[in-house]
């Protein structure tokens, strides 16, 4: 039974990778004109900095990867965050726990639209094509964030992170971080073609409804 299970898992991962490659190529084709439009909007608002942003995250087996996103924050976002945390010490623990700020002062007006529409994640099709990410999987986390998973850290890092996933398609910011971790681990334990198809379907409607987008 174990041998059959391993063969089934390998077949699933093979199909998943082929699907990732096809989807990423299609996604990048759409990414090119989308990037041109967003660049024009940035220029019109006086922002001449890069529209792209790369952030260090943890990939499969703890490998450091740099994920692509459309920039949604002001160029000096880290300094603004540091200043905000100093001015709001009572919010510091909350930020370190959930990694989010209500009415985040770093986010631009264009960035707010990109986040609400989930378009900011679109450049990650590049990460999918090169094999750092998958279309579906646990969302990638920053280095110190993975410690929240405790004894389940290795399990969480056993899969390629996804552009979307079980948590990302079911509420996102509306769900507590503790519940998010449970959902990410649930996917790893139950991943398969049918669940992946369900996640794609749920993601489509979550994006349309802007469910949990921040």
C-alpha cells in the first residue's frame, strides 16, 4: 500500500508541475500588457520607481526564494513601518503576531487597489515558471514567521509555496493566524487533484468578491 501511495503522490506532483508550467506561461503572457498599464498609472501619479518588488520568503525545504509582486507600498516602506511601530508600541505585538496593520500607512492608493483585486500577486507566475512556487500550495512566509509552526515547521516547508491555496481561497485576512496555520497544514495533509480544482474554483470567486483582501 505504501508503494502505491508513493506512486500516486509522484504522479500527482508530476501532473501538478505540468499544470504549473502551462498556467505560468499563460499568466506571463497576460503579465506583460498588465505591467505596461500599471507602469503608466505609476508615472501619471508621479511615482517613477520600479513597479515590481521582490521579497525574501521561504520556499520548499526552507530554501530562500525571492517572490515577485507589484509594489503596493511607498519606496521607503521599511522606515515608515519602523517609525509606526515605535509610535504605536501597543500594536507591535499584534503586528509581529499577525503580520498585518489596519489602515497600513505604507500602502499607496494604487497599491490598495492592486491588493483588493489581488493583482499584486500576478508577477508570481514568474516564480511558478522557474519552480520556486506552485499555482496551489501554502502561501510563502518570511523567515522568522515559520517559527510559528513549531513542530510542524518541516511539514509546512515540505511543499512548494503557492500563488493561492486552501487558506488564500477561504477568507485570507478575515481568518486568524492560528486558523490560517491549521488550514495550510490541512492542505499539505490532503492535497490532491480534486482539492486543487476546488481551490482554483474558490479562489476565482474570492477574488471576484474581494473576500478577505487587504
